[in-house]
């Protein structure tokens, strides 16, 4: 697939490539010039939940079920 560089240095990524890579409006790409080739890579968004997964601790040494029952119990 080919694309033409505009006067402003912009290109349109062909639809087939966008679909294959899952590129949507707002996607971030990282470009690098390597051995006379322009290489573009899709930057994976930072997943805040993945970063914190496994780091939380339940207070009082309770099991998950016991903790959830306690915090979900109706308050007087």
C-alpha cells in the first residue's frame, strides 16, 4: 500500500492498515527512522488498573467476601 506525503509532511494511513492494526481516531503512534526506513508503532495506552492490580490489601486480614459483606452491610 502506498501513501503520498503532503506539503505539510502528513500522510493518510491506508484504511486496510488502520483496520488491521486497530487504529482509531486519537490513537498514538511512535515513529523511528531505522536504516533508511520509517517505522511507526502503535503505542499501547497505559492501563491504570493493570498498574495497581495486586497492590491493594484488605484491612484487618479479612477475606474478600467478609470485607465486602462488612462494607455493604446497611448502616443504622
